[in-house]
C-alpha cells in the first residue's frame, strides 16, 4: 500500500509585506481578496493569486485612541465595491463607526443606526465577523445606562445600506456564545455553565428567529490546555517574508 501525505496539496504563500501574526487578525476574505490587520490596526488588502497588496489609509478619526476596535470585511454587491468596517470603542457606550471603500480609497464616518445601547463582545477579537446575506455579524449584549443586562444578541451591519440590525439568538440558556459561519449560514456555538456540552446552531432562514436549528450536540471535557471554542477557530499561518 502506498502512503500519501494528506497535506501534500498545501503550498507556501509568502506575504509580500511586513506582518507579525502575534496578536494580528485575519479580518476576512472575499472573492480571493484577504483583509489583514496588525496589532496596531494597520490594515492591508492582499490578493495572493496576483501577488498584489494595498495598505489602507489611516483612520479618519485623527489621533483619537480607542480602547477596542472591531473590524469586518465584505463585498458590496450593489455597487461592485469592497468595504472594511471599523467600530472603535472609546468608553463603555461611546463608539465611532467608519467605512472604508476600495473605490474611493478613503474612510468616512457612519452614524449609529440603533436605538438600544450595545456593548460589543471583545472575547474573540481575532475571529472574523461572519458575512451572511450581505451583512457582517458580531456578538453584543444590551446595556441600560451604566447597568449591563445579561442578555446576548447579534448585531448585524448591512454593507449595502450601512445600517445595523439586531438578531435574536436561539432559545437557549447557555452561559457563552461564539458566532461563526457554517456552510454559508449564520451559526452559533453555545455551551453550558460547566463547559461539558457544546451545541452548534444554524439559522436556516436568515433573519427568522424560529429557524434556528440545533445541528450538533458535542460532549466535551475541559482541560487546562484546551478551550473548545478556540479549537473550533480555523487558524492560518502563512510564511512572512
């Protein structure tokens, strides 16, 4: 019997610019374009197939220093353009939303379009925001004044209309959620308080809360060396030059 290397199809792709993956983020990918961000929020668009890259201009917020930054990358079908969304949080409930468009090569501010106060979850900063039905998605929880209500929600940003929308989570009483993508559909991974059972939910019909469907139930024993939510995140480590 001839043994073959199941990783033989993987080829090395060198990054043509200086990029340190320690704390850096793969923001997302669309139509062969990759969006990468460094720890100090320098953002690149890179097309590995034609070996071209572009460094995005600096934020339009000037020298204002944010506490947290959430990023998203998406293709805008209405005008055949690519957008990078940056949500900068300065205090608990003060944030700025910027949108970069590739066609204009510039950032511009976008006004808040929600009525409730939301705090975006920063537990999984390095996980790309799922792009489903033309919208990017992040986990968030509601805040009333200075009091935080322990009620999780999904905040979506429509890249065509540049508006936010709140999506309900499945009817589950778990203690933690991790948002992701499963076969092109919005997905949520939940686990109980003890971390012994994990469930994977998929929204079969986008925007319809009743269509959340529990696909898998995975028993898991927590150890000091592995966290199951992190183990589900696909890591990709190209070789830097």
